[in-house]
């Protein structure tokens, strides 16, 4: 299992547009991809799950990937979140 912990820097938090981009990126992988915030973990391939966390700015989140393509998955998702300026 691969895991990263990052801080959300977007002033609006993890809102719909970048969340959708991240969900679409996560959905391309066979690995199980999860995002955790405040002790709750949801499937990062589900936009409803990600949005249900209500992640505000300056929050620490943990993204984890487990499966055959976990290395590429965690790298890609981190890259996508940086490109969307959600994390620094």
C-alpha cells in the first residue's frame, strides 16, 4: 500500500471541479484508491464520497492506493491535485 498525507491549500477546500478531476484520474486505475479526512475514509473513485467529506482549506488529507498499479496511481493523483492547485 502506498500513502501520502498532504495539506489542502485551495481557499475553497477540495471543491467540486478539482474533486471531479481527481475522481476521474483515480477511476483509471485498478488499485483501490481512498481519501481520508478526520478519521473518515471514502473511495476516491466516487465523487459523492469525496464531496461528502466536505474538506475545507488547510486540512490534512491522506490518499492511499492499494493494488497492482498503486505506485503509478498515487503518483498520478498527487500530480493531478498539484495541477489543480488543491495541494502545494
